[in-house]
């Protein structure tokens, strides 16, 4: 950080999270699992509750004032998402259930239309299963092949061979903006530019990026950008697909039903323009409004200040964890977001997770839905601590003493 | 939740470090592959059953301390027993972990396997402890793979 930013009022912020001040196993809760799902601050909960209690009805239906107002709130949230990622138009913001559904939508529409036998889809070696399996399903159906951008031992993508990996058969490049296991921040702008030089579109999985970085889809020139509400201090059940206008407009519908049509007869249905074409049925309305409130919340805190705070915590945690004998950090990229995965000699991550849990320290243990990453590093699983704006240095200290306790038990 | 120290007792830690009957077994009469997709625990169990008697049993794979110690102690307890006795152990072990068998007050043949009774208070770890037993059940019933999901 070169420019000075005012520090966050962390004690004040923590009061917005009742879980953090409620005893857990008789101890304070140390929540170091925001990468799996972030805690939801009270203003977001209250906004959804207000909608559900006083403003609720279906959207885009009927002429009642209530319906009109619900529709307005719902569409205002879409505008908040648009502004948050600097998309040119709200028509490029499609509501989905989350990152996973967004990627499946692209695979089943764009993919089915454009991927044929012999074609290739290029994915990075650090993708989440959500950005592997939908493409694998498509590739199987179409007779296409998945290829992989490799990574080095620090968990950084090796881009030397990228221009050869992208060839005339490549139909799409899929890359995660931030790795959920390694914390690596990938140079997606460069990857996109190099793919575009060969006329290949790029889908960016932003699930782990939007909570920590300023994302500007125009500056990145991303063709598709996807993320989930629940990793951004919002609720589950809501996510976003951003797409370039011409790509979205060329894509066929996926789910059919109400709201996605212009007219229906027994002979023929004509479809609504985007984004409605991709939003069949009643959408998650409270969740969309909740995501809008979450965007207001983090924007008010300031993404720069959040990034500076998390960066300092990451540096402190890295230093303290590295000092523990027998501990190895997996993912040591130069550019990292606030995620630390580690392994302890001779102790399985599940045992670490259980013992830390008893100390009130919530971490994730497992393969993090990224088994190819585990295979790459020849480990079955890792323990992962991930930090958010409400975490403190004391939280890191609790993690460290928890780890020492694990080692003591396993001596 | 019970204190993890109660669960991670010396015996379990020790079996995790030095699992008994660990390795390959060829030729064998029965085998199965057990997987816990949630955490990636993975065990291959092979047995030699002759005249209804478990003559030999070995396991390979990787997993947490609970699943490894559970596999290790399972092999120790099953070896030399009849197939029918082994099946009874499978049922009793599962019942203990589910909390339907009170090992302190009800009759059973689990012996030192009661070390794992604390797992019933750690719902997230139940599958780890049960995986080898479910795999044994599959092996004895001629099923190749078992999944805890
Ligand atoms: C990088 C990445 N991609 C995709 C996903 C899937 O997100 P969701 O489960 O919200 O669809 C996650 C969540 O763990 C993730 O970390």
C-alpha cells in the first residue's frame, strides 16, 4: 500500500456481527473461515428482514404498488451490483444462485452453442470444482478436451507457454481471479489480453476476489465475470453473472418458464431480452436486496481500507505461522489475498480442524473443492485460515496457540 | 462437545503414528475401496477369509488420525475372528458412534474400540471413524466401493 488509508474501526465493525460476541464452546468465536462463507452483518440481515416483513411480494408481476415497489428494490440491487463491478449496463447483470450456477449457465448456453468435437477449453490449474466440472460435463457431451495452465510450487500460474496453450481450437479460457486454496491473485488482466489477442473469450471466477479487491470488469475486459453473494457479506442463494452484451445476447435460453419470455403460444415461444431471458421463475428477491445491502456495507467501509487491513493481517499471520516448526504454508505467491493454507508434519488437517474448533477457532480443513490443487502439491488436504475485515491480530494469536496445542496433543 | 483430548488419547495417537496391519495383501479373497468424498479420506481394505475365518486383513490409504486409528484397531480386532463375529462388530461399532449403543451400560464385544465412543459428540468426525467399518462391511458383502456420502 503506497497511499495511506485510514484504519478500519474494527471494534465498531465487530458489533455488527452478533456471532462474534456470543460464546461458542464457552469461548469467544474466532471466525477464520470467510473464504467459505462470510458472516452477515446486522444491517444486511435487517434490510432483508424489513423486505420480508413489510415489502414482500413477487417481482415483475402485477400492477399493485407493493409489486411495483418490490420490483424497484430488486432492480436497485442490480444497479448496485453493476456499479460495484463497473459494468456498463444493468442489462449485463444476470441474477443466479451463485458462482456455481453462473458457470453452469455459461457452459450450458454459450458452451453448448460454441464448443464442438475437437475443441478445447483452457482452465487454470487452481480452479475450484465449480469451474471444472461444468466444463467437464460439456466436454464429455461435445467431444471436446480440457487443457490446463500449469502452476509453480509457489502457487503462481506459469504463463510462459500460454500463447501456445491458446490455439485455434480454444473456445474459452476459465480462470479464477483469486484462488480459494492458495490465496494467489492471478494476473487476469494480462491473461485476458493474451486470450483476446487470439480471439478467445475469458470467464473469470471472482468468488474470492470481490470481497477483497476492486473489480472493474471494463478495465479487465472480462467476457464473463461471476461471483456469489455469500462470500461478500451477503446471503446465500444469490449470485451474479456479468457478461459482455454481445455474448449474452447471442446465448440461447437455459431454464425455461415464467419471466423469461415475451410471448408463449402452443406453437412457439419468443424470449425476453437479457438479463430476463436467463432469470426464469421467481428469483431470490430478499437475497438480491440483501446482496445490495452488503455491497453498501463494504463500500461504506471502503474496499481500500478493507484490503489494507486484511493485507496487514495476512503479513502478520504469515510471519507467525512460518515460525512454527513443522508447519508449511501451501501457496506463497507474491500477490496474495487474505487466505493461508498450511499443513503440519504428520497431522491430518481434519484433526487440526477439530481441535481448533474446540478452541473456538473456526477454520476450513479439507480439499476446499479444489482436488487438482491438492494433487499438484501431493497432499490430501490443507487447513485454511481466511481473514475478513472484522478479524484482528488477536484472532491470529488464537490460531497460533491453537496450532501449538494441536502439536502438543500429537507429540 | 467433549474435549478433543478425550478422543485423541494416547492409543489413538499411537495407532495413527504406527498403524497395525498397514500395507498390501495379495492374494486376497475380499477387498473394497472406501472413500469419504467430503474430506478425501481414502482406504483400500483387503482380507483373506478361509472357512469363514478372517485369516488376514490389511489396509492402505490416507486419512486423519481418527480414520487411521479406527482402521488400525479394526484390523487388530477382526483378525482371527469369524466373518459372522466381524459383522457383529461392524454393527456394534456403528451403533456406538450413532449413540444407540451405550457402551458403559449395555453388553457388547467392542473391547478397546470403545475408545472411539467420544466421536458421537463430534458429528463432523463420525464418517472418519466409520469409514473403515463401512469398507469392511462392503468387502465382506462383495461390494467394491463404499462411500460415506
Ligand atoms: C474460487 C471459487 N469458485 C467458486 C466457488 C463456488 O461458489 P458457490 O458455492 O457460492 O457457488 C467458490 C466457493 O467456495 C470459490 O471459492
